[in-house]
DNA sequence: ATATTCAACCTTCAAGTACG
DNA sequence: CGTACTTGAAGGTTGAATAT
């Protein structure tokens, strides 16, 4: 993972949003904070000491990145809350006398959470400690990812409850799609793969070969089994809708379409469908590009405009305790499969 | 209730330094 | 050599605590 944390806001947010890695990070950093309102809090003086920088440097970063840092938990406390905070600060009392006397009088105080503590480290350019901390952060985040995913991220898309139903639906629609190509287009060795690629290109701008390369899949891995449920849903919709179009065109014409005609038909269809499903296609592209960068270290260059940070819920969804591997999902859905089989 | 005081915060101008 | 980053220093603002 070659993430440039200093220059990539998305990269930084992906660290901050990764709640699963926080306990490990906290342990590794070894800086003890004061527990207040359920979060570990740090003072600017602690950051100065840890990163070995001047307070003004931190101040400047706070000013230039105020949105980002308040999102990661930095705040200036005043009034009643400050009073309470000072109380817990005194109880834990792991600061020296000088800090002690000045802080006790402070009418307002800038307070960092552990996340904003890390966030500062990801923005300090010249501090050697910050540099070390960044590489520590990346090591741990990768380590947590590997542990949680069992070392492989190829099928990380499947570790989510919505995947299985989406995959089952897709299986059914895929069959309709294949059948329609079979029945309504004149025989051609390439008709299946060409139209499948067209579906992919419409939805996420890559054909299956490009996609394979980006995800470093071997030739016998199926592309579909690596798609996120949101992408699969759209693939299903496309396949289902285009199958109907093909049937209609076949009935109008009274005979099988040539492959060229089928391509033209698809182009028309795709243009309209993309417009109609604009929001969900955009959402799928966002999720695919962003998650693949964060989880699979794979960059979809053609979807670069769709890169966003991966929300905290996604880390939980794909790496958390609730994330399920496929075997377990299959186990839980045994009865569903039995019913399907009996049909 | 009003004035004073204090530390932190904020802004600005300026100069030093590391780096390609 | 220009750019980006860091540090220096001074002056002003703010909000809360304390004194009057």
C-alpha cells in the first residue's frame, strides 16, 4: 500500500475512519491519553513532545486543516465541559507541574482525541517522529486488514450480508441474459464475452480483462465473484433489462439479430439505462473505486473521479465482527438453497 | 453589575531552512 | 533559484475567572 498520507485527504480519512485499527494503533503509539466522555484526550503540549515540533507548527496545521481536524475530534473546550475535563485531567495526573499550573487556569483549551492526534501526525511534513508514526500507522492498518480478511482481500466483497442475496439474484438474471443472447442473436463465438464486457464497461468503465489486471485476478477467477453487492445489483438490472430488449427486438424482426445489431441495440439501451439509474451507478462506482483502493490496494484509474473516503461503517461491514465469510453465509442460508434446488 | 486580568487563540509579517 | 515548510516575534481578540 503506497499511500501518501501527507498529500491524500482520502488516505488520511481512511485511516481515521478505520475504527477497527484504532485499539492496535493506540497500543502501538504508546502515548497515554486521559479518558473523557469515552475518548482518550490529549493536550497540545503532549503532541509537541511526541512529534518534537513547536506548538506553532501544530497551531498552523490546526488553522489550515480545521475542518478535517474537527472531524477527527479536535475541539476547543470552554465552560462547564472544560471544568469537567480538567477534573478528569487532575485525576489521571500524568502531566508535569508546569503544564499543570498553566492548564488549570486556562479559560479555554484545545483538546485532541486520539484520532486527531494521529491526524496531526499525518500532516506534519518534516517531523521525524511523525514520519515514523506514519509508517507505523500504515503497517498496523495493513496488519489489521490482513488479520481480519484472513490475509486475502480478493473476496472481501463477499464478507457482507447483502452480498449473498445479490449474488443469488444475479445468478438468475445472468441466466436470462445468457439465454437471450443464445436465442436471439445469430451464432458467434464472441457474442457472450463481447456483450458481457459491454455491460461491465457501461457500469464501471472497464472490460473484464482490464478489471482482472487491476485486481490481479488469475484467469480462472470469475470477475463476478469479486464484485461488491451494489455493483452486482446493477449488473443484474442491466442483464435483466437487456434480455427483455433482445427478446422484443427479436420478435419485431422475426428472426435472430446479427451481433452488430445486438451491439447497436445495447448502445441505445445502455445510454438510456445509465441515465435512468444515474444515482445508483454513481454510488456503485464510488464504492467500488474507494473500497478497492482501501481494501485491495487496487486503483481503478478510469474511476479516479469517483474516489472518496471509505466510511467507518464499511470498515465494520467488511472487516468487523459481523462480517461473514461466504462459507458461513452459505451455512446460514442452507434452507434457502434447498428450496431453490427443489424447484 | 462592571471592570480588570489572564492564558489561549488568532493573525500577520518576516526570516531561516530543506529540497528538487 | 523558487517553493513549501518551519519558526520567530509582535499585536490583537476572546471567553472565563476574579476583583471591585
